């Protein structure tokens, strides 16, 4: 999704969105999803723990290459039922030139659970 910038919001509204860094510890195909997706388990450190996520990232990523990769995710949205799985976090990405998701991640190794600011 691209185009013009979204409407202006107050900084306090931005602070309500809790975006944290986590490490993918497991990834597998998710054939029950309506659109091609992978099931991820992401470790956000001891305070938040492991959370599940459905991610439409099959164009650029194989499940076997994802464990160990750092990602950013929104951890304070309500869980969402995706097929038979309850997705607990929204793993973040940006579209490539064809609109396919590329994961958003820190450029250096950082502590798990760190909050984006």
C-alpha cells in the first residue's frame, strides 16, 4: 500500500502503537490462510515472550531461512483469528515494486523486546 501520506496524527497517538523487536524462532507454511502466508513464532524477550503471527511473506521468504531473523511487530493490537490460528502480533513489512511484502527489521543486532521510538 503506497500513495500519499496518511492524515496527520498527534505524537501521543503514535506512542499508543507498541512496536517491538523480536527474533523469529519458528516459521512454517500456513496453507489454511486465504492468501499465501507463513505462520511465525517470534520471541520478544522475557517480558513479552513468544507470540504467533501470520505473515503474507511467501514471495520473498522460505520458512527454513527465517529462524534467527530479527523483525519488528506491533505487540498491542488485539489478537486476530486468521483461519485456525490466533495471530497475536502484526509483523511489519513494506511493499517491493510489485506490492509483495519485505520484512522490516533493524540493521544491527539489538536486544529482544526493544521498543521502537
